[in-house]
C-alpha cells in the first residue's frame, strides 16, 4: 500500500517535469517561426516599397516632372526654373482670364453679358443631355445582354465567353473621340455620331462592370432553377437578375453622369452638344465663355448626380435608413 501511495504521489511531479520542457519547446518554436514571418514581411514590405518608389521615379522622369526650363525674369534676365513652378503662374493667369468682371451695382447686366449666348447654350445643353441619355440606354441594353455571356460562371461555353470579352474590351479601349470621328465620317456632323460613339464605349464599360457583378452572385438559386428544368434564359432571368439589379442600377446611373460629360466633349469633332461651343471658345480665345460653359456643365452634372443618388436610394430601399 505504501509503495502504491508513493507511486501516486510521485506521478504528478513526473508529469510536470515532462510537460514543462515540451511547453518550452513549443514556445521557442512559435517564437522562431514568428521571427521568420516578421523578417519575411519586412523584406516584402521594403522590397515592394523600393520597387514602386523606383517605378514612380522613372514614370515621373518620363513625364518630364523633373524637367528644368528657362524663364524670363522681370529685369529681362534668363533663369532656370523647375518646369512645374514656372508653369503654375501661367495656369493662374489663364484661369484669371476666364473670370469676368462683376460689379455689385451692375451685377445683373454683368451676368447677362457673361451668359450672352444663354439661349443657344440652353438648346445645346438639352441636346447634350439627350445624347447622353440615348447613348446610356443603348449602352445599358448592349452591356446588360452581353454581361451574361461574358461571366465565367454563367457563359454557355468558353468560346462564347472569350468572344464576348474581346468585343467588350475593344469597345471600351477605343476612346470615344475616335469612335466619334469614325461615325462623323460615316453619318455626317450631328448628334447621331455622338450617340453611337458614346453608346459603343458605354457598352464595353458597362458590360465589364455587369459581368463582374454577375460573377459575385450566389449560384444556389441558379442551380435550383436548372435542377427544376429551367432553361439558360430562365436561370438568368430568375436566378441572376434579382441579385444584380441594385448594382446594375448604380452602375447605370453613374455611367449616365459620365456620359453627360463625355457628350459635352465629343462635340469638338462635330458630334453635337456643347462641345461645339467649347471648341469655338477655345479657338477664338473667348475665355469668359469657357468659364460660363464650365459652370453650365458643372451644374448639370451636379443636378444629375443628386437626382441619381436620390433615385438609387429610393429604389434599393436605403432612404428609410438614412
């Protein structure tokens, strides 16, 4: 009995002696691995920082950000200045030229003189918005339909997905101004060329965004419809569209805002809209007209952005949580 009791009393001490070194070994192993991980993380961080720093330096040098130019000082002497510092005063002079002289006593008359072509600009602004609206409708239709065959998880076959993606890439890679030049050559000067140019570019951009939204959906509803005997179109209509509708709406409203700005620029090549007036103002150096057109475009984009946000919140049900 005494031997048994002695064994029991010695057993806990023996276990503690054996556990203590094992625990110490685990702690040492963890510390060693943690130190290795920290060293590796620091090497990756500094290596990445050095790489991007070198890349930024080379890019800035290629963009002539470090270029030095000669300027004429007030006393007539020539001096070397950093090109950015030498050009900033000229930028300020240009902006100052676009600001008209306004006096409080003759404010209304000054505003009338500033917006002296207001009736013409109003018509061109309406044309700009209509070009953007029609182009957005066509771009949404094309991008939405093509987004299903451009999605990896929804395309009927790989070659259809490959062809769709290449088409969308071409459509969004070619600048809108290039498309506008092509369509002006084909259909003549006017809004039609602008609508087609912006619509084609919007199809490529929206198609990619819609496809990415499609690839992030929950596939269980689609698989359920397929198991119940639904066709591929049934799977898209009832399994995919309800899930991506909020994202689709957000992308569409954002694209409409972008297209309003684009439609005011492509008029430079005769594709309609306010761009024609911008080109005229730049060519004739009518600086105050430029600022007036900028204010008109800015206010238009602001109103569209505000209305789009309200509409989006109302549709997706976020207004009640605001």
